[in-house]
C-alpha cells in the first residue's frame, strides 16, 4: 500500500468518526448510550432541593415535543402532564419528580427519558395555618425549627389543640408533639421549604 493510499484511508476514517459524533450530538440525533428515564439529568440545583408551590419547571421528554412542557407547581403541590395526569411535585426533589413522571409514562412509552429542569424557584417559605395568632406564609433562612415557625406566627390562640399539630410535607403527614419539644424531651424538628404546619 502506497503512502498516498494510507493517508487517504486515515483521513476517511477520521471524517467518518467526526460525522458520527456530530450526528449523535445533534438535536434529534441518537440518544447517548445508557441514557434512560432513570438516569437523565435533572435540575441544576442542590441535589436535596425540594420543590414548592410556585416553582417553575421545564419537563423534557426525549423525542416527544408534545409531552415536553413548561409548568408551574400549583398551590395544591401538583403538576399536570399529558398522559401522566396529575403528579405530586411539592416536597419532592427534581430527581424524585423525574422518576415519578417516567414511571407514569411507561404505560404509553417504552423506557421514557425524562429531564426535570428547575427554571425558577420561589423564595423558601413555611406555611402556618389554623389556630395561631397570625396564620400565613413565613420566609425561612437557614435552619428553622417548628417551634420557631410557630413563634413567627405569633403563638397559639386560646382554643388551639397543641397535641394535634401536623406538618404536611408533600405527600407526608408528620405529627408534632409541642409539649415534648418545649420540654426538650424530643429532638428538634426542622421545617423544610414548602412545609405546612397545621394547628387544629
């Protein structure tokens, strides 16, 4: 084989490899190997960030522009997607929401690839409702305990049931023992953004 032929073959192989790389990375090209609905990247926020009502999201379903949506987490903590229906979002991390969406779509799509992007976040707040002096949302910064959140709401009204306090966190419902917390007999419970403290 001549030197000229060898150079020609080398250039041909390089050109072919470059073309394949460009095709794989072009919008609409082949998905990267190993990318599934469980490993697609999620939002560029802290891994433990939990969504709250008002957060703006971009949901991308690979190769399905009709299912890809720009959404806002509703006051009830849910989002709605075609085929998937209503999905609880508040209280979940972007990764948890991604997996929930992918799971809901598996009935209609084989191994869906879903990406959840947090476009805009709401300032972190905790909601205090029920028999407190000043019910409403309260901004939180750093670590704030349930006792501190109740103090921000002005404390209890006369007929408040301090034994029946509940913390709603996404789909979770957590009982809070106020008297034990005041006495120091229980570990301090820290609120998370989007928590709702209900005093009956």
